[in-house]
């Protein structure tokens, strides 16, 4: 009997789970996602099981996007002009590693993790907002920020916040978010 098994990971509570049947694709705000987790977050597709591996099929440029999207006549890449300006893509199989051993924490634990993440992100955002209120207001309104140092500092803080939120180990992302909140508060 043939069946498919797909694995998904929640970016908030970090739960990993398997779904049997075809891949679940949900479009939320023009973003393709997997099924909704118990914590309320959309999940990230990890791959389909093939033997003991997770496999993902993705479309990639047949060559290099500079070549396949080119409009001019000259091609200097390894395809020798075969893919030049064609917008051609090919399907590539990506090995996502061994099938994970799923040990799901109970729903209460995952909800606690998601709640902690949300609170830490809000605290870090609030500290950044307090520190750079004028600069952020100007940026949101589309006004010119004359102090380049302030503009760069805001961008740096926003990048740190995004990176910290994307860590896949809860203690690491909580430490990073805590540092952002403390740095913004202390500065």
C-alpha cells in the first residue's frame, strides 16, 4: 500500500509532526505554509519521507538567474548560451536529512514556549521602539532620516530581532531576544 508522509515544523513552539497523505499547502498572505499548529502558528514543510530520508522538490534556475533571466546577447557561463534568456527552471531534489524521531512535548508545553517567544519578541520590539522612536516614525512615514548612524542602528537592531526569532533552539532564541532587549534598554 502506497502512502505519503510529510513532516512539518512549527517556527514558534518548535514542535515537529508528521501528516499522512498528500502535502498540505495553505496560502496565508501570499505565503505558502503547512497546516496550523496547536499554538496557532502556520508550520514550515520539512519534506516528504522517501525510505529513511526527508526529500523536498524545489524549482531552481537551470543555470544562474543572471543567465536565464538575461535580455542581452552575451553569455559567459558554463551552459555556453543554451539557457541564456530562457527563464528555464529545473526541479531539484533536496535531501533534508534523516527522518526525525518525533517526541512531541505536550500541548501545554508547546503553548508555553510559543507564549514565551511572543512575550520576548514584544519586549525586544518595545525596547527598540523606545530607543529609536523618532527614527522609526520617520522611516515608517517615508521621511528622510538625516542621521545615518541612527538609521544604521535601527536596521541593525531589526536584523538582530529577525535572526533571534528564527533560531530553532528555544533557549538560544530566548537568550538572543533577551540581549536585544537589554542592549536597547541600556544604550
